[in-house]
C-alpha cells in the first residue's frame, strides 16, 4: 500500500478507473459536444441568455441528461446516467448545465416525482423534448433555507374548483428562479396549501406563467434578478402571483390530494414529514451540483497544472533555463493537495451516484432509512465539493498569475459560475447541520427539518453503530483498522489503517462530546432554548465535516480496492496518502489536543506530506490527464497550441537568449 | 485591558480613531464623490471602459489622488494623502481606483521618481491634470515576477542619437498593461538598456504610443487583453515594439545616463542594486493596493453584517420571530474574526502609510535601511491584506446567500474587482519570499532580488535584534511582554503581553529554525543548489507570515494605546483580543508542537474565542459603522431603504403572519 510509484503511467488507464459504470455516457458527451456548446467570453447577459437558451433546445437529449425520466415517457429510468451527464455538461459550460438542471432536474423532476399519471401523460414528453420550458419556484425573497416557512399561499375554493395562488407581500415573492426571467412557460410553484380554512403545509402546483407569445399571464408578475456574478446564460427571475386561479387538477398530488369539495387527504399524516418526503425526491439536484462543482474543479486543475509545467520563473544556480512553476514546493503545496482531494471526492461522488441510482431506481419501493442516509450523504458531499471547488478554482486562478484573471483562460468563468453552488440547492452551512442532525439522531428524528433541533439531542443512543455503517469495502476497512498495532507511534503515517483509524476516531469523539454538551446544555439552559443548540453550533458542524471526511476516505479506499491495474493502484494509493495526510495536517491541532499523536509525530506528518509532493511532482500531468477532459473543452488561450508558439516562447525564454555581453 | 465592553458606542467616536492623520482627505471624498462615480451593474466591457475613462478625467484631483507629486508641479508633496485618497476611491469604484493608480501612481509616479527635471518640466503638469494619459509597461507575457529578466531591449545608436526599442518575440510583449488598450497616449516602458554593445540592466523610457487621434504610432502594436474577471472599466492591453526609435532624452535617467556618444554612467555601479533602487521608488503602488483591498473588505463586511441583522432564518422554541443570522454562532464565526482582522490590518496599514510618508517625504534623503524595511513591510502587508480581502469578500458573499450572488448587491463586483490584487503589483507568494529574505539577511543582502537566494542563508547573524526593531509603541510592548509571568499557564489568554509573546516567540523560532535548515542544506546539498532553498520554501513562507502577524498585532496595540476615549479603547481592546486569538487558534498546531501551551489551554482558546463572539455580537453594527462608508457608496439593493420596505418585510415575516388555523 505504500510502495513507491514507478515510471510514467498512461492516463488512459487512470481514465478507465475514473470513468466508472457510466463510462459510455461520459464518452458520448466527449465525442459529441463540440465547440459550439462552449462559453463565449465577453458576452453580456442578453447575449449569453439568448445563446444558452438556444443551445438548451439543441442539446442532444439522448446523450443522457433526461435519462432519469421513466422509459415510458422517453427517458431511460436511469438516474445515475442523468447525474453523470450533468457532470459532463459542467465541463462544457456551467450556464448550460444549470439551465439543463432547472429544466430536466428541478422542473421536470418535480413534475415526475410529485405529480401523478395525469400530469405525466400530459406534460412529461414535452418537458423532456424541451418543448415546454419550466421553472422550479420554491425559494422566496424572505425564505430560502427554511422552505417549510414559505409565505406564498394557495387556497382552494370548492365553488369554482380552483386554487387561488397568491403572493401576500414582497418578501413572499419567488426569487432567484432559473428560467423565469426569459424562457419559462410553466412553473412548479411551492406554496402553503389551504383548504376548508386549514393549512396543510407546503405543496406544489404546476402553473402556466407565460402565454405562447412569451407574455406573462394575467395575475403573474415576472421580474428579472438582473446581472449576477456568473452564470450569465441563466435567466434568473422573480415571480409574484396576484390571486391567480389554478385549476384543481394542477396540484401535483402524489403526496396530498384535495377532493372537489375541498377535503384534504394524504398518505402521510404529518405535515412536516410529508414535506420532507416531497423534498427528498429532489435529492438529485444536490448530487448534480456536487458533481458539477467537482467537474469544474477538474477543469481548473487541468489548466493550472499544465500552465505550471509551461511557465518558468526565476533562475537557479547552475541551470541554463528558468524553473517551471510546478517545481516549486510552494506551488506543489497549492495544487497537489487540492488535486488529491479532488480525486477523493471523485470516488465519494461515484459511490453516491451509485447509491442514488440503487435507492431511487424505479423498480422497487424506496427504503426509508436508506433514503435518509442518501439525503445526508448528498447534503454533505454537496457542501464539501462546492466549498472545495470555490477554494481550489480560486487557488488555480492565482497559480496562473495575471493570465488567470483573463476571461480567455477560462478560470474567471469557472470561478464565477460555480460560486453560487455553495449557497444554492441548500446553503452549505445549513446542509452540514442537516448531516449533523442525522448523525445525532441516527436518522430516526422526524425527517430533516432544520428549525430548532427537536429531540435531536435526546435520542442519541446507539448512534455509534449507526454511524459506522459503511456502504462500501466495509470488511477491508475493518481489517485495515484492526491491523494497526496498539501503539500508534510505531506505525508509519502512510499506513492506511492508521489513517482510517484517525478519521474514525475523530468523528466518534466529536460526536460523543457533542451529544454530551447538548445534554448538559439541555439540563442547565432550560430558559434559553436557543442557546442549547447555538452554543455548540461550531462543534456540531465539526462533527458533520469529520463525518464527510471519513466517508470520503473510505470511498477512496474502496475505489482503490476495485482497481485492478497495479500501477494505477499504486499511484492512486499515494494520492490517497496525500489526501488523508492533508486532512490530518489541516486538523493537527485537534489530534494533538486529544492526544491522538505526539508533537513529534505531528511534525513528521508535514515532512511526509512534503515528501509525497516531491514524489508526485512527476505525476501531476498524468493525474490531470486522467480526468480526460477533451482538449477543446478546456477552451483556454494559454494552453492553446498556436503553430509552434509554446516552443518559440520556451526557446526565446532560455537564458542564452540575452544579447551577448562582450568581455 | 480585559475589561468588558459596555453599552452602545457612537460609531463617530470609532471613526475618529480610524480616520487618523489624513481624516480631512477621507472626509473630502465622502462629501464630494457622489453617485455618479459609483459602478454601474451589468455593463459590458466597452461601456465600463468608456464611463470610467470619462470619470477619470472628471475626478477632482484636488481631493488628494495626485498629492504625492511635488508642490512645484501641482501636487502637495504629500505621499500619505495620495495613498489614503486611493483607499477612499476603492470604496467608490475599484476600476476607477485602479485606473487612477495607473495614471497618477504608476505612470506619473515613474516619471517623477525615475525622470529628471527636464521630464518633470515637460510632462508632470499634464500628467497630473490627466491631459496626458499613460501606461506603466513593465510586465511581459513571459516575465511578471522576475522583472529583472525582461526581454524587451532598448539599444542606443550614437549615429542617430536615438534608442531602438524592440520586442524580440511574443513572450517579450508587454502584457496586462493598464490604460494600454484604449486610453494611453504615452507609456513608461521598461527594457534592457544596451549601449556600446553592453547590457546595463533594466531601465525605463517615456515613449509615445498613440497619436492625437488615438491611433498607434508607427512600430507600436497595441492589443487588447480582452474580457477579465473584473475591473471591467480598466483597459488592459498588450504592447509590442518593432524597432521603435526613441530620442535619447526620453530615457528616464535619474539612476542611469547615456551620453551622446553612448557612454553609460550611473551613481549606482551594480546593475541589480540599481534596478532594485528604481523599483523601490514604486513601493507606493503596493501600499495603495493593500489599502484598497482592505477598503473593499470594509465595504463587504458592512454589507454582510447589516444584512445579517435584517435577515432572519428558522424559528427557535418560545420566540415569536425568526432568528437574525448574526445571532448564530456559525455566522459570527464567519464574520467577526474577519472583522477583527480587518481592524488589525487597518492599524497596520495606517502605520505603514505614516512610515512611507516619513521615509519618502521630499525634504530629506532616503535612509536606505529604512527604505528596505519599508519595502518589506509594504510587500508583506500587501500580501496579507489582499489575501484577507479575497477570503473575506468571498465569505461575505456566501453569508448573504443568493442575494450575495446578485450584482445589485455589490458583493460580486467587490470580489471580482479585488481578485487580481493577490497577483498584481507583486505576486503574493513572491512577496512573502521577499519579506522572508529581508528577515534572513537583516536587509543587508544585495537588495530585493528574488532569483536564487544569494548569500541569504549564510549571513543571518544578529538577525534577532534586527527583527525585533519595532516601529511603534516599542516600550509599551516590551513592558507588556516582560510582565508575563514565567509560567504561561497562569496567565489569561486575553492577556495582551502573553499574546504578544506568543506572536514573537513563533516568529523567532520559525526564523531560527529556517536558518538552521538552510545552513544544513547548504552543507549537504551542494550538488543540488535549487533544493537547498526549495526544500524549506514552505518553512520560509511561514516565517514571513508570522512576521506580518506580529507586526500587525503590534500596530493594533499601538493604535489602541493612542486612543484616548476609554469606551472606544475598551471595545478596540476586545477586538484586538479576538484578532490575536484568531491568529493563535488558526495556528494552534504549531504552538502545541512546540510546547508553547498545553492541550488544555489550546482548547480553552477556542472557548474564549466563542465567548468573545458572544460579547461582540451586539457591537457588530457599531464596528462596521465605524468604517464610516457613506450610505450611497454601499450601492447595495438589499440594504436600500425603499419606503418602509424593511419594516414591511419584517412585519410580514413575523410568525403570526400565517393564515389562521381554526381549531
């Protein structure tokens, strides 16, 4: 496991491992999406919207983006393929990926998941074919994360057999809604269902918002969210409803029905539980966003690593050429741990997509416990991958200096477009809290409500076993951990079992002490219920982060275990060492505070990380080439092979290019 | 020093402390720059360039932006005022600030500093009046940080008494040059001076590049750097010269002269030393950029903190309204340490500006040792402030959720515009290396050359005293440190002397061990000279970072010492505690590894930080109001007081806004 990596490896062998079970979807995109689908630098909002809107309808749907829909309506009942497709699209153009995500994931996905056959029969084919473009109108100006508290109302009137959809005040308008400002003809609108004078919580309706000419329908006010940091091709807008009449059968009524006389019925009695069941069907959005963030991170790293091999800076004694940036330890420190982490998330995301595909596959009822676990995993990996993207793309842009600030070198677009990922499809901090809550309650609480903490702190029993359920490579991991001798100091820090044990120990200890503090708070802060939770919020978020780290490392280990090729396996094993030690190094203080290792060993970890950087330096290019991003998709001027340009620049840059100096 | 902060403080009293000696410059800007000078959201590049270009010439120069120029030519010989003016401009519009910085700082500053009276008489008045717009053409496509290795040549021909300015190949073209793509009529061009067949290193010439109609002059090729991540109003371009004839007297010849017959002379014999003396005059650019980064950070924090008071999310048991974001510990953890750090850098920057003003004041010769120290301080604080800006503005944008992604809320522009600050006017990593080199050599090396490390590792003697020279409050700091009893564990972590001692200890130890490792490497890696330095590059960068932290804390302590008002003093003292403990907490692992405190004390630090957050929560608004950014300058829709909007939203947001639920 700690054998040194040997000579050059063909990146194609890495690619085969990374591409995984939906390799043919990835290849279809690589083959068929040409330069026409790439972003155009320097466009204004109108130009970008017009272009991306056109491309959305030109997109070859058969490549997989709509494959999650039932086969009966033109999909493939293949959830995994749809996620992988959106990861690929994210490497082509993030505006197009988000716009597609709104159309087929959120809008179409909501009609499929929350509607019933009459909705499916009437709309799904046109939605899949992009003949009806739509919006997913959930978020309001006043409520984003706490969507159970939406203020839009939809009140049933048995006289007319219609609902009255209404925006009571400005804070209740739908905001940031993709496809709203320009293209959407219909919207899935979330609102409080009221019938017979009683509220039944948030439900969804399928509501036409524009006529065939594109004008807003009576009672619908459409605004434009205006210029944004990025995603210029996505027409985010605002929707308000002034007593809009919605026919009864436009309620997407899989989880809640209103009879003609106004009688409400539902298979799920509890409003909150019903709502979170409805939200649960939307977990794919989070999985897509996490995957898209990592896909964009791979593009950025490919650009920065390749530039770091070309770009030279400062001479060194005795050398006749300047030193490539990638040879500097400080540059390796910027790029290689980020690259190793990107590999780790790749395997974690692949495992998540496989689990999603299994849990939400069409041919069996959803296992509720597994669904909860899946939601937690999706939330955690979405937060981890999107924050990693924001940090890493920023690092890549800085690693390319002034060139990294020019649009023609792609990085500014990657940064700006992915930036919103940390706060949409669930704010990352709120998502980490959701993960923590699942761990504290062993997923046995009343669903994922985030307001207050309910019984969270008081039900935490037998959490330990729950937490340690592993989805992959369980026995291997247990064996590796068991093989670690009692006295840790004798084990190399590159021992996989020791690394796994450190990750597991930290998570367990953080969880146990969080539970203890919550219980203590509950006893002593009875008059300050908010403080019980708020005083430990940082601790609770640390539990979630440690959990995601552990899940990620285990997925990486499982991925290596599945790899047959011994040289690829050896390389991945070193990358995994770097990932594990990067995480441990970043949280060294915790391990020292809790006597998990000595100060001497702590210093040794930094030395080993530096050794790994030196060892992996020659593999940097191979590691990014393994991502197999088509050359054209990189769309980056500093990497472009103008006739002999790099060669000319390199030749001229040699030190002997200086004018002769006579003695 | 550790007394608790009391009730509300009038922000005006904070503002008086922060505004400092150039308060009247700050007030003049606040009073006179109205909405016309603010950025326009959603512009394309052409629109932004046209507008900012017009505003540049409309800018009331008398407010201070050109005050560094000698009084004889229309300036005020007031260097400090010019820096403060550019800090203020950074809160109005960063494109305008950068464009002004190019015109009056880099271009005009180079003519003033590197030219002689014939250049001053001929050009300075028109430059100050923005009648001649100009560029600072140093960076080349192939050489940014290592500007001593520029490839452009300028060869003297005694026959014609002209220089031949030439771009030998594509990598030698001038790149990223502000004012080049659209507006510049002249450029200060840096190139290798060659005369009588001999190179004399990099010098600068004042070269016309466009005619009166704006067309490129013969032999000059002007390109456009194209769309960028931000700074849309700045016309960055590329310049190439095809054997352009430059009259002899256009050499800016303060530090190197060429006689009619081609004889070269200079008051500084060594090429490298001469070049770094020339560069040293340009230290103001770095001081301006660091200050501008902090100014933008203050704008971002003001927006995020105020939004965090307005925006409510999730209910808490027993409360009838949702909880403001700023009440959450996780939100405080995001914003308050960043705010405390911004205060710390404010005082460090103020001290730096005062030192710059004193060292570069017109009426005395520049003290070379102090100039070196100043350059090091400027480099370090530029790196620290610009990285802090990048991180903090990102955090603020995320803290505002989806709203933070909309251009109308200012944060996207602040992020995109400041992003390049980490890599221009010196790449931050390279600048930290410069700081480290100064510390290792006690500023006695041959100037700030960064290629190789010269004798850096071998001259480090008596460095300790050198390092501990303090520019302010020296005796107070010594007294505070001396008062710390021998056994640290008995001292509160809020004891200022203990905090100062921790900062100082870390810097000393890092420096001493870096020297030891460099010496060891020199002995054992004779055949691998690059590795001697590269193997410790991360350690050396840590020395620089620790040094900047110490300098910053000491400046904060000195600033508090100068504060007369006891309540303001008490508040600043708590903010300083938060800054110091934030730095210590972030580097806890180092202190534990080096037995500077126990694991128990390490945990206590986190608890004290959380206590400080709770204590400072009610002062968040006061702390940002102390920055005294005019309301109009914030230019942010979510803070705008539409008639009663916030009140209406707040009222409607109350929980009792829900439709009644009959029993």
